[in-house]
DNA sequence: GTTCTAGAAC
DNA sequence: GTTCTAGAAC
C-alpha cells in the first residue's frame, strides 16, 4: 500500500535548500565564501533615507564594476563577486555569481538616482551592440561604463555564466533584471542577425523601453587583426582561426533596421564614429535624450534598405514621426504608472489591501539585516524565500499570511524577493510584498496586519534608525516598557513577542496587537558582533531569525502546523464528498500534490530516473495506518524494497527508499563484487576479501584511484547504509587505508581522500580511494571534478560517524546532482576556473594547501597514526 | 560510468 | 573552426 502513495521528493520539502543552487553554495566548504581582494569586509555606504525607514543597500547598483577576463581594466576595483587568483593573477568569477553581469557604480548622491527608474530618473534604454568578433564591442562597453551619467549594466554573453559563456536566455534574464532596476543595459554579444536580436527587442517592447542599436561596422580586416592578437578568448575566436570565424560571421550579418523595432540605430565605421557614439550614450539622461532614427556613416545600400523597411511598415509615413508618437505614448503610460496607488507594477507579487481579508492573521515584516547590518541582498532574499516556503508548507490551510514591507517602490529587496518567490513558486495568496510604512499600514489603506515585526537591535532599545526607530516612535514609550518586561537583550537569530499595550498609538490607531522583535546577523563592521563577511554563518543566523520570527507569529496567531490530527480531520472532511474514502496520509499526499510538492514518482520510475524519497512529518500517520515501521535489520535492501527510518533533530521523519532502476552499464561493480573470479580482464582486481574487493578504477580521475567495493548484496549505495553497517564501513575504510599506505611508501608526496559519492552512478556500495592530484586524462567533465571535490563526495570517516550516531547517512538528498553542476573551483585555492582545460592547467601549478577536507591522508598522518 | 552527436555561440 | 553543453544510447 505504501508504495502506491505519492511521496514528497525530499525530507526538507520541495523547496529544500538543496534544490537551490544559491543556497547550496552555502554548504560548500566554508572557506569558499566570497572575500574582497583586500580581505576586508565590504563597507557599503549606508544610504539611509531621512524618514527612519530601512535604507536601501543597493548592493548591485552601488557595487563597483565587474569585469570579465577580456575587458578587465586592471586598475579598477573588483567587488566581492570576483576574486583574483593570487597565483596566476587571473580574475575569476566567484561562486556567488550564478550569472555574471557588469554594472557601473552609481554616480549620484541620492537614492532616487542610485535606484533609477525607467520612468523618470534615468533615460533607460536597451542598447544592442551589433558587430562581429574583434569589432570592439567590449572596448565600447568599457568606455561607456567608465563615467556614464546614469547607471549602465553590461550583459556579456561570454562571461555571464559564472565567468564563462552563457546562453541568450541568461542574457535576457539579466537584461530584464537590470532594466527593471532602472538601469540602462548594453548587450555585448554579436547580435549579428535579426534572430539574435529579436528576443531583446521583444523584451524592451514588453517593458516599454526603447531599443537602440550601435553597429560597429568595422572593416573585417581590422576585426581579424584584433581578434588574431587575442589569447584564450572564450569563444575560441583568437589566434589563427579568428579570420575564418569572423569571415563566416560577417557573411551571416543582417544590418539592423528600424522595422525590427529599433528606436535609434547608429553606425560606426571608424574610431571617431565610435568615440562620438560612446559619448552620446555616456551623456544620456532625461535632459539629454537621443533622437530616434538612423545615424552615422553607412553605405548607400544599407541606408536604402533601412529607410525602405521603415517606410513600408509605416505605410509611407516617416518612421521617425511614428516612433516619436510612440515615444510620447510610452511616456504618458509611464507617467500613469508612476502616479498609481503606490504599489509598483514591477513587483508582480505586491499585495494590495484587497488581497488580505480582515480577521485573517497577517504578519508584516521588514527585510532583516539588509539595511544597517549590510547583509547581501541576494543571499538574504534566498534565505527569506526559503524560510517562507517552509512556513507555507508547515502552516498550510491555517490562514496565516506574510507581507514583506518596504517603504519605497524602488526597493531592491522587494524586487528580488518577488522574483525569487515567483521562481520558487511560493503561494501568492499567503505571501506578498507591500510598499508602504510598516507603522501606518491601516491608516494608509495598506493590508490589515495586526502583527508586525521589528528589525531590532540587540539591546532592544529605540533609536538607531530605520524600522526600529520608526516602530518605537509610532508605538510610543509604552512599547519600550512592555518590551523591558519581556527581555533586556536579544540574541542574533532569535525573536521575542511583545504585546502592544492598549495605550499605544500603534495599537489604538493602527490595530497592531503584537510587535515581534527579531535580530538578524550583522555584516556591518560599525555595528556590534560583525560577522566580517562570513556568509556561511550569516545565512545560518538569518535563517534562524526568520524561522524564529515566523514561529513567533504562528504562536501569536495560536495556530499549529499541519499535523496528523488536522490532516485526519481534513481526510474526514474529504470523505464526506463522493470520492473514495482516503486515510489521512493519503489526504496529506493529495494536498501536497495539488500544491505541486510531490514529484511524479511513478513516471520517474518508468523513465528509470533515480528516485530517492524522504518524507517529513508523516511518521505518526504511517504508524497509525500500519504502513511501515523501522527496519529491524539489514535483510531488506535490494532494489524495490521500501523502508523506513528514524528520527533526527528536525522532528520525526521517515526515510523511504523507493525503487531505483539500475541500467545495465551500472551493474559492473555489482557483478565483480559478487563474482570477482569472473571479472573482465580490463578490470584490475587487486584484492578480494570476504567483505569487499579492491580494484583500480577503470577510468581513474587521479594518479591513484582505487575502489573498495562492498560484497554485501543489496547494499547498493549510501542511501542503503544503516547503523548495523557501521562495522562493515570501518573494515572497508581500513582496507582502503592499507592500500593508501602502500601508495605513500612509493610516493610520499601524494595526498589521499577516502569517501563515497552521494549518488553514485554504479550499483554496489563502493569507497573511492583517490589521490588529490587529479592528474588524469580520464578527468574530463565538470561532473567528474565536482563529484570528488564538492560535498557530493562524502568523507568515509564522516559517513562512519553519521551512521554510528544517527543510524543512516544524511547525504545530499535527491538533489545531490545539483552539486555536480556547480562551478569549477580549485580544491586548493578555491578560485573558480571557467572550464576543465583551464582548471587542469591551474591545478597542475597551484601550490596552496589542500582545503577540501578535514580528512586528508598524507604520508606523515599515516606514519603518525 | 563513457561515448557520440547535434546545436549554440563567437 | 573551436569550445562547451545537453541528450541519447549503451
């Protein structure tokens, strides 16, 4: 019966951090956290508005420019998403940048212009560069962004994907993000034909932003000369092959025309043309708008083509006049949007008052730690969305709503949280954002939030600034007195609930019954307990803070998580309808499925995909319905056998392994382990014992790479390991160590790790014994590298320890494979390398101490033990 | 696990 | 032409 039930895919739920690459990185080695070049914590300006609200720390817009390899001005700052490899001086993308774009620093003193707006503060345009390799697109961008009058973002496809070449879709996403933040965007890619430009024009049209084109119509000879001199160009357009590529690209060139939707097209053939156009766009601002039309030197054929195209489309009317009219319409529309009711259409999830029904408990809360405490916005948004997701899952169907509030419609946090919430599929009925004053929600017609959160300080004192000062001021001295009765200080990552006294204006005017003080992590060196850029700890504390806040909210609202009894009631209610009678467990699963929280296990099984299912919070239900129990021993454990396993700190949990289909190619180790005498000759079996065999990996990923394969039938992978296997794991480890000692005798310079893959491709539990040189021709792919250097590789000693203490291995879950797709990071110096060839070159010379494990085995450690 | 192929991009 | 990625097949 249990096997018929659809189960959640992960014990941490559909929105488990392990599914989120950004958050996943937090579980990378602690030493991987981004650092500024100087090693000093970032000291971003505190752009605090005068009205006591949360200031906007526009990390992206206030950051210094980011630069790719081929265009990096050597004398400019590099922000914390980039780091320089001290060994070879390369600039490499840090792991925190999933997609990399370059942005100008803001040039104005006011928040208004820092944030910008396509409506008024800036003349926002989408500038599409058109030109073959070597035409000077990158130089154009560098010059444009060096001292532009308004903020620009450069989208360079060559470096957008963690410092290497990405896709058009990534460029589009980043362009949209920047445009929505009020930044002009320059698209640095060839854009050589209509198809390559089409999506960008559509994007601009959708956002009601003018598209401009600058055609770098540089003679092919010059392009080839330039490209030939380049080295290590991402697209391979350098050296001897540059001419062929450029000639081919130029042959496919389609000259941009106004009828594609461009507002303005500028042609540049010689350097002075380029300089002139660069200056035009550098000067661009509302008081210096550029006229529509076609400008610059071009040949007569191009001009005729462009004008004819425009004339045909507009029925003989000058394209320029049509576009001017359109421009006026856009401006008028933009004006309407700006004067609307304070909700910003850019925030798709902005909750309007009508969305919230009085009587339902609603928590209004500010973004924690992103103002004075200078926590990185992107990371904070990721943590927040994760916490909301968990909250929604835990308190489904009980009417609790969360509203993230910020004072300004230009709030960076509102924008990115909305985006991430949408991406994560958060329930828009129970979470939204709102632009307004958190202390005046009722009186200003905002959502009726009777509980509000305060981004407090550790002393729980009024003052300082931002939300804390505003709430204490609005509440009057009564709140401070009430708070004193509850606590005198507050730990980071925790919260306290204070009932707002009846006499407080916040209560009798705004209807706020409770204030929940919450304290997040501090990244501001000017404030106490600064974490100095330690985002591993910081995210942990922030997560604790939000979790504590939301739990306090639930506590005040006097609701409880969805539990067995409530689900049972739901089941009974469901059974009152005509459908088949369902038990509580099935009802829960059906509800989860409706919310999209349950994977289609059956269909995945049909496809032979790996299916590991861990469910949460249903153990009592399973017991109640007699659908499972703890395994008594290790007798099960072949494919297709469901099993249940016990508790951990999160709460009572059930671990259930569902059928995994092993393809024929993945059975090689299984066959050899069970029948070592029949091992194919290509496999070098070194030792056979009663419990394991030792063999050389057929495709070694390092100088020395052995496998110690268990001979216990049914023990396919780590997922199958239980407490009773601890002794076996220790024997396997010892066997591996024996061979390590032998290797080290011959070559004492080697360093080894012993460990398991979280989600192995080959059936039959096997320990990897691998030297850390990774000097092997068989190491070809990112997946290879990350399987041995990311947390996907579980150290044998850690595995043994976990099995002994908790009875199973808490591996990376169903999303372990995401770890394999992460950036290529040197296991010594932590620098990111753009591809495998570059990585291999780098690691062959990198001499930093190894930093990828606490369990490295060296000649001295073996001799000393 | 590997190998092969196609496609995208410059 | 080269590099990289994703997917299919084994």
